């Protein structure tokens, strides 16, 4: 159950992180190059990556 909760937290947190990071990259691109920059589907990529990393991190902290 703890692993499932860690996966859900990783998905939601990663999605929010991806939105924030995508917005930051877009603003930075507009500031520096006068054109919006970004990575297509970035919130989905970060959600998947965080859904993998957070349970591993939680497991290491629980056992360590």
C-alpha cells in the first residue's frame, strides 16, 4: 500500500513539476530568444519519471 501511495504522489507531483518547469522554460525562452521554447509533453514525462523515482527513494529511506 505504501508503494502505491508513493507512485500516486510521484505521478501528481511530477505532473505539477512538469507544468512549472515547462512554464519556466517558456518564459526563459521568450526572455532570451524572443520565441517560446519548451518540450512537448513535458508534464507527462516528468510524471512518469517521478512515479519511478519516488517509490525507490521512499524504499531507501524506509530501510536506511
